[in-house]
């Protein structure tokens, strides 16, 4: 089997999740190409060396610019804060590498468009990591929608709630700095709901947004001083879709008791679907059948369900980490040229336009267009 050299840029939470996916994918799936964990890059030499040893990488480096040009690297996996996505992606594309990037694609529409244009011009495979698409229950929801089982879609409601910064004494980490993260709850978690909305329902034409910051200053890490918080703590948006459906998205990191509550409900003319990541093996499905109608729970662990055949017997549930494994599986197939894939950087641009429209709407207090024309075409 042909081996592909992987370079991972970033050693934090997402770096761990991606490392696990690269290690596991060829052990459970018949992959067209075998990934080899060649080198992991980080800022700090000591922590990067520790990450390499712990996560299974052959080498470690603090010089990503040299790494992405190496002849033994085929895929560059970007798991850094948003302010560095652009230079890494441009360098990787220029070197002819496939580019895999954490969401959101960039910190602005202009940056996202620059990244898309670069990978298209270079002719390299490019993919954005919205891993929740590849929960088997979400993929099953997509199948049910495409089969017309719930009819014409009328409503989408997406909710993503966490509570990790409820304490006002929690430090101002990089996710609370606009220069690094681009936005707060909007880009961090609501972007997942928006991607699922686009994946399952279609393109969003206009939005009415509201952004709120509850704690304006926080302690600086490893310091006795405080610093300003210039991103949103909570984000809400009403949405209109090109297909005629309406929807809403709420993302907040100020919801005590909610740890990773990523839920959506879709209502159509003939039925409904709902999903909750904290019960990610289940899909709630309602089909109108007269007096015996009612929601039923589908346990999406049958071998016939998407991706499940490679794992465990029915009822032996999957977890968060499996969504990343399924994502890199499809990336490998794309590099080999054997199947459709997504979301691409074109999706990343569309997502960024929706995020931008929500920010502009919040500032103006009125509806704003996403500047996305018509239904999205291409891989879903």
C-alpha cells in the first residue's frame, strides 16, 4: 500500500483529535492510501517533542515553513488558531500538498477566498474539518432528507451550547482574542451548526444576527493583570434559506450544565428529524402515519449505517473521536481520487460569508445578505 506523509501543524486539543484519527483510520478501514505520521509542528520545542512521543509522530519540529516543503510530506493538516491558517495553507498549496484545515477556514471572508483561490490554482485536494457531518446519525439524516422522507423542508433549528467560560475568573485564552480566533462563540461553535444547516438543508441567503459579550475583561494567563475580551460570548441568528426554509442558530459558551450540547431539529412537510451530539448514536425520526404517528429513535449503529461496518457490532456505540476518523478517511479517498468529499474550501468561503453576515447584521440591527447566490453545487 502506498504511504502518504502527514504533517500536522498544531499540538493542542485539535492536534490530539487529528492525531488519533490518522493513527486509527487504516487500522479499521480499507484505505486506498496509508497515512504515515511523519512530523508534528508546534511553537514550543519541549511540548512539541512530548506531543510527538505521546501521539505517535516520527518527528517533531518548530519550523512549519520548512516542513511543508519537504518532499516526503503529502498532506498538511492545519490545527492552529485561525490567524495562522492563511499563511500555512498558502505555503502548502504552493508546495503542491493536499491541505486539510480546521474550521472556520479563516478569520475573514477575504482570507478564506484567498485560501480557496490558492488551492484551486495549485490543483491540490483541499478539505475543511467540519467533523460532525460524519457522525453516522447525521449522515443517515442526510440520506433520509435526500430520499424525500420528510418532504419539503420548512424549519432548521441549530443549537450549540457550552459552559466552559461561565466563570468570570476564567483566563483570557486565545479563543477569546479576536486577532487570533476571528470571533468567539460564533466561529468556534455556531459555525458547526451553520455547516450542518448548509449540508442538510442548503444555502443560506440572509440572516439577522445578535452577538453579545457578557464578560468584557478577564485575567491574562500566567499574569496578575487582566485583558479585554473582544469576541462574542454568545451568538444568535435567524436565517432564510434559498430553498424557502427558515431557521435559527444559537451558539453560546455561557450555559451552565451544557458541556457540548450540539443539537439540531429539521421539520419538513411530511416529517421531522432531530439529533443531539451528546447522544450521537441516535437519530430521532418522525414520519406522518396518522393516529399511530410518533417520533422513533433510530440507533445508528447498524452495519448498514454510514461508516459503522468497520467498527463494532450493533449497539456498541461510537464516540466523538470517530467523527474525525471518518473525515480523514474521506480525505484519503479524495487524494486517491476514488470518491466525493467535502466540505471543501469553497464550503469554507460560504460558511465565512454567513458568519460575516451575522456580524454585520448584529452591528447594523437589521437583516443582511450572505452574498451567496442560489443553491450550492458540488460535493456535500
